[in-house]
C-alpha cells in the first residue's frame, strides 16, 4: 500500500477535551450543536459528533486549562439555530478567531462561520463550508 493510499484509511476517532467541569462543558457544547451527551466512559464524558468522532470531556481541576481550537462543520440549515442558541444563553459569537468582531459572522469559502468560547475558554468554531486548501 502506498503512502497516498494509506492516508485515506486514517480517521480521527476521539480526542480529549480538558475541562474544569466536564458535565458543564459537555452539556454546553452539546446544547449549542443540538447533540446529546453520552454516558460517562471512565473519566470521560463523550459528545458524539455523528461522524464516528467523539469529544471526550475530561475533568482537570488541579491545573489551568490550556485553551484549544475545535472547528465543527455544521449543516447550513442548522447554522442560524446554533447562533440563536448562543444568543439565548448570552454567549457572544465572533466573525474571527481573534474575537475582534462581536455579534458578526464570516462568509469564508462561500459559507458562513462564527467563533465562540466554551466555559473553559476553548475557541469553538462553527462553519457551513470546509476551508479550501491548496
């Protein structure tokens, strides 16, 4: 099998998302995205993204949480619903990853996108079109 063929067989299965309160963070993201929170799995609380990938929220109380970036490709018809959910819970969304354009969305790659912080400061992104890569 060549390297080019092999890369097509690799898929992300899960990743840990560090949180100061795993339930709060998992429920927050699941509510915004319109997804259920799964049953605890050991120290993890999973949110199944529906494409074979789970975000496994893991509680870390004794050290600061290092903010990460997570981007979600969402159906165009659900984008406005997700923005409305952010507004309903009083979370500011931004058009840019640096959070300098509050209350605005972007229109990158012919789609729509926005960024918002989760309870631990992770920079979450929702977008309706994937980035065009060279």
